[in-house]
C-alpha cells in the first residue's frame, strides 16, 4: 500500500536549509495497522503529510497504492487523496464556515455520493455527536472538533487512513469509541491504518510500531533499524 525509498524533507528557514527527515525507506502492506511513535518535534506529522500526498518530498520515492506520489503535481495528488486517502489532522483542519455535519459531508459530496447527508448523520452518531450536528467548529470543544474530523475522514471508507494523534484530545470513553471505530474499519473493509500516537496502548493495538527519532525512522516491533541512508 505504501512503499518509500530514501525519502527526505528539507525546509528553508531564516538560518538556512533544515533537514527535518533523514532518508526513510519502509513498506506498509495492504490492510496493515502501523503506529508511529516518538518525541515531539521528531518529524511524525511531517512524515504523515508526505505519505498522504499532502506535501512534497525533497528527495526519494513514494508509491501509494502503486501510484508514484513523488512525480505527481498537486492536482494529481488531490485526485488520489480524494479516491483513496482519509486523513485526520492533528489540528483538525475543519472548515470554520461549515457546521459539523456539513464538514463531514464535504468529501462525500465532492465524491458525488447521493446519500452524503444520511452517511454523515450515521457517522456523527457513531462518534457520539448527533446532538452537535448543526454547531460550527468554534462552538465545539476540542474533543468534539476532533471527532468531527474523524467522522469526515471515515465517510469515504478510504483504502488508507492516516491519523495524527486521533485520540489526543479525547477522554478515556471517547478514545475507546474512536479506537473501536478505527480497528473495525481496518477489519471490516480492510482499510490500512497509519497512526501517529503518544498513547502506548493504542500503539500496541497496531500490528507494527515504528519510532521516529530526530527525523529517522526505526521499526521497534523487531528492533531493527530501517534504512537510514543508502
Ligand atoms: N515548515 C517548516 N519550517 C521549519 N521547520 C519545520 C517546518 N515544519 C516542521 N518543522 C520542524 O520539523 C520538526 C518536525 O516537526 P513535526 O511537526 O513533524 O513533529 P512531530 O513529531 O509531529 O511533533 P509533535 O509530536 O509535537 O506533533 C520540528 O522541529 C518542526 O519545528
Ligand atoms: Mg505532530
């Protein structure tokens, strides 16, 4: 589902070019669940954006479901994201001018689903937010906004779901509910899961655990170092 070869990410800062990611090479199989853990600032969100085609690599190659993200322009990547990818942002990224249900419906409407509204209602119910469907993001708590963002990522039943700390703002009961939904989708429709989390229990529920350290990725499941360099 994902195959990367020596991907790196550099950004320009006032102090010159900064390398955020060391060369990273790894594979994720169709239907796998993978947790990425590591300290704040180690590069987890940066890696997730590259894998999902939200940002461009500075070097190296990424195949997402067989398609070469590193050669595609933003338009082509947007098409691929629309067809195959769900993404739960660490900062939610809800559209502030749309209500909760409108935010959830948006990807389904873009994809042309006739039953977008019914689907959105159903998923909002599953994340426990039916009673907040017509609230705008600024009228929702952090955890409620996170659950709207999760519902929006679920609506298209994506082939692959990237989730950046999906339970970071939730209490224990809601975290359990969201975890169940994530793994149910993984089991029922074979959605590949790539999660960034600081929650050790959630990381352990995934089949594999990878650790980011200073922009380098290692597989902690087998304690083997994943290619850092050539
Ligand atoms: N556009 C940018 N310009 C400069 N530095 C950046 C940029 N994007 C990310 N960084 C830096 O790269 C590093 C990795 O950032 P990233 O957001 O990927 O970390 P993270 O592992 O997701 O951290 P957290 O657990 O706090 O979310 C950080 O030190 C960050 O300051
Ligand atoms: Mg992050």
